[in-house]
């Protein structure tokens, strides 16, 4: 997503270029791109000048959106998102502790956008921020 965000409003970026610049196998990248496109974070353009582009501005895409699309739930235990899984959910001390972690993770990921990562990148070298 960083590689695609770097090209925002400059035209689409080719999968081969993303794969090379981010050191990701083309086959693995294809699966990622399919999920991102299905969830309307990116769009594709066909043709010689085609490729992938963000469907929204980088500031409108949070890391939480990206992570949940690619990884699914970030919940450390299932009972946080599905209360019915545990009959002790209302009184479970461990669940409350896991809930604090879950809420902190969600807030941290929701509070960082692709634009934030581009801004952190500064000189155009986002190798440490591959998503």
C-alpha cells in the first residue's frame, strides 16, 4: 500500500514494480492486491499504462482498515468479538485484560494513515513500512 500511495495522483503503479520495490513475490502480492481491490482500497487500470492506484486519498486509509482486510480480526481472543462464545464473558478478568489490549491495538492502528506513513518516510524510502 505504501508503494501504491507513493504514486497517488501520479498514475497507476504496475504489480511488477511493487513486487520489486517492496521485495514481495509476485504471486503473494497478487493475493494481497485481490483482497485490497475487493474491499475498495485500490482500483486497477488495464492497458499499457495500467496498474494499481488508491481508490481513496492516503489520508483516508488507516492501517486498521488494511490490517483487518488482509489479516482479519486483530482480537487476541475470540470472545471479545463474539460474546456468546463464553458463558463467563461478563465476569472474566482475563477477557477484560485482553479487551484493553484489543482496544489499544485498534486505536493505534486506526490512528495511523497511509499519509502518515508517507510523511514518516520523508525521503521516499519506506522500506521499513511495508504493508
